[in-house]
């Protein structure tokens, strides 16, 4: 327990230091691993298990959200294959140059060794990229879906390489894994019976580790791949999003062990550190290759650049490839330390860049010529919101409620904006007017066609960072209409107000008000409840005009009609408790 305490305190301190420097916490976790190793602290035996559990649950979660059709997109498979070939060529040339310069590790190394190192350096980190996308709420955005598709294809290529190069090839029993397809049907039935909460989370962990990791590992395949496959087989279940959300905190905590464990890959020498840091010079070239390939696939400049930026890092799979090469005698053990330094440093560099990814993408995009709208991929073309008076950005439960309220109670023409294509199809089938777009895209309003009639924008996305980015883009684009946003915490609400939101609704604070409305309408009927609300409003208005805000004036309501006291709004229209009033369950 003492060792565990040391690890926890050091990791928390390093993570906090990274946050204070405005870097993602994972940068601190990486530093903590190297610092603990350098200090001579013994690596706990369970750290590797914790790290493996984190990666397994991460891949299972990706599978739950992954549409297999994404892997069949040309901009995914072509980009993956072409990027791998070009990256290996770049690495061979760069490492050969380092050998000529005088690094003893590379002297006399043959083309096969350099190509193997190039293969290890061609992969991007699934763990890192998914964390970046989660932080932006961009897994369902076009560039996020393409990035995840490329990562999955890279993982499959890595697994195939490991299977071929391993001393123990997959067992013939591996062909029996096709039985998982009918087994998935049974698991879906069981899943529908487990309910919610801790039992559902336990079910997810059991599936990821049982028929996922353990079964694949038993037949000689990578266990992580099994977790990904099981997630893909269960994707589309009505509770998939809920399960992913329930596993989120557990997965995040376990992944801390993965980042810390990188620092224990081997003894760090000056030459290994120098070569590892020099390998970072290849990342800009790899990012450019990705962006150019995606641009050739008719994606917008911003989408291509964002994909290139988020994929510009080295992968934990590279460590595994080098470890296999070391075990087979193809590589020196010191290369494992070099790759550990390169992976950790790439995370630090990529974190710093992707924190301002939107700004970098727009700045770079302006330097290159644009293409006609007809040339672009259909998901990248101009968005037609002709005649819309209001836009609702984010069509989850809150967004759908807002659309219904504005449409049914106020008679407004409302268009919803949602970046998840599956949800867009579902919403359109339910009668909503929805366009597929990324509301955090700095070019979003530039892509909107005939938006002059829009006078109200509601930011109803589930992540505060996404709402804040969209608000900044709205104001930067010159939008002069009213902007309302949702927030879960007081400090989030205050930040949105500072950045120009006209109204901010605290989801937790307004839930009771919306519940009271729903309860009154259920008990009294909608018409009676509406009459009571109107009568109470008239009483407050009359009392205010008489200069007696605490006195209720007579009204024309029927005898016996009464309503408990409600919080009285202040001059700004917000209740004195500081929480805005909402009606009809829009929250």
C-alpha cells in the first residue's frame, strides 16, 4: 500500500502541475512515470495489469460507438494504407540520416531494421487520440470519425503483424471466433435484462474481459482486439451510449496507469533520450501527409488539418512492435527506451498543439486555396437553413426538448444541428428538421447558407468546452441574435456569461422548476395549469404596479384556483435564487 500511495500522490501532483501549465493532465502522468523510475521507485506488479485494463475498456468503448461502415470509407482505408507506406519511407530516410550523422545505435543497421522501426513509428496512439476527441466532444464529428477509423485500421494492421511475427502463431481454434456473431445476439438479450447502474457497468466489463480479451488471448490473438470486436458486435444496442458513459470514469482512472507505466519501459540513457526527441521531427511530416491525403479525398481544409494534427503522435502499439523485434533479436533492447521517450514526448507536444487545434487549423487553412462547393465531400458542403428563425446546436435530450418547445409553443421555424450522422437519420425519421454539421467548427457559420433570418441560437451540447467553442465562433462570426446555452456547474455558467451568452440555464438548478410544471400539468391538466400560471403572472404584475411586490392582487380566476408561491424574477428576468425559469421540460 505504501508504494501505491507514493504513486498516487506523485501522479496527482504531476497531473495538477500540468493543469496549472494549461496542459492536459495526461502530460503530468507521463512525467510522473519517468520521475518515479528515475528516483528508483520500484514499479508495482499490478501497474501493467491496471494499464492493460484501461486500454481494454478504451477499445471496448470505441467498439460500442463504431459504425463498421466507417472502415469501408475510402478516406479511411486509403488514407491508412498510403500514410503507413509514406511514413515508413520517411522514417527509413530519417533514421538512415541519423546513422550517417554519427549515432552509434544506427550505425550499420540494415534496411530491414530501419523499416521495422519505421513501421513502429507509423502508428498513432488510440488512447491519446480518443482522450483528445472526448475532451472536445468530437468523436462523432467528421474528422473525429475519420481519425478513429484510421486508428482502428492501424490497430488491425499492428495485430496482423504481431500475429505473423510471433513465435506462437494463432491457434486453429481462432476460426471458431465466428461463433461470436450468434453469441452477440444472446448477449444483447441478456443486456436488455440487466437494467441500469452498477450491474450494467459490471456487464460491460465482463463482456470486454471475458468473450473479448480472454477468449482472443486464449487462441493466440491480441486480447485488446477482442475487446474492440466485442464492442463492435454490441454496437447499436439502445443502451450502448449509457454503458459507454457508465464505464467512462473507470476507464479514465485505469488509463492513468497506462500513461505512468510508459516511464518504466527501461533505463534511460542520454543517447536514447536524444534519439527519442529527434524522432519528433518526423511528426510534422506525418501530419502533412495525413492532411494532404484527406484533402485529396475532397474534405475541407479544416477537416484535413484537424485530422492531421490529432493523429500526429506515436503509439503504444509502436512499443509493442519494438518489444517483439527485441524478443526476436532484430532490435537492441535500447530501442524500447527510445520509443518510450518518443511516445511520451509526442503526447506532450501533441497535447500542447491540439489544445488550440481549431485555431491552428483555421490559421493554416487560410494559406491554401479553396475548392468549389460542388467539389467537396457531401458532408462538407454548404448547409441550407433557409427560413429558420432559430438554431439548436446539439440534438440530445435537451436539444430535442428545446426544439419541441420553440416549434410547438412559440410557432418558430427551428433547425437542429447535430454532428452524429446516425442520430441525424433517427431525428429526421421522428419529424425533426436537422442538418448534419459540427457546431464547434470555426467555419460553421461560413458554411451556413441563407442564415439572415436566424435570430436565436441555443447551445445544447453535452460538453461545456463544446458549447464554449461554439459560442466563441458565433460571436466571432458577427452573429447579433440571442444566444442561450446550458451548463451543469456554476463556474461553467459564469464562463459562458463572460463570453457573451445572453441566457444560461443551469440544468440541475432548473430541473425542479421543469418537474413542477410537468407535475402540475399532469395533476390539473394542461389548460388548467396554464390558466393558473397566467393568473399568477397577472397577480405579480398588479402587485408590482401598486408598489407592493409581496402582495397578491385579486384576479379573475375561478374560486378555489390557487398556486403556491413561486420565485419572483428580478429585473433581468432571472429568479432571485439565481436560476433561470424554464417551462415545459425543455431542460
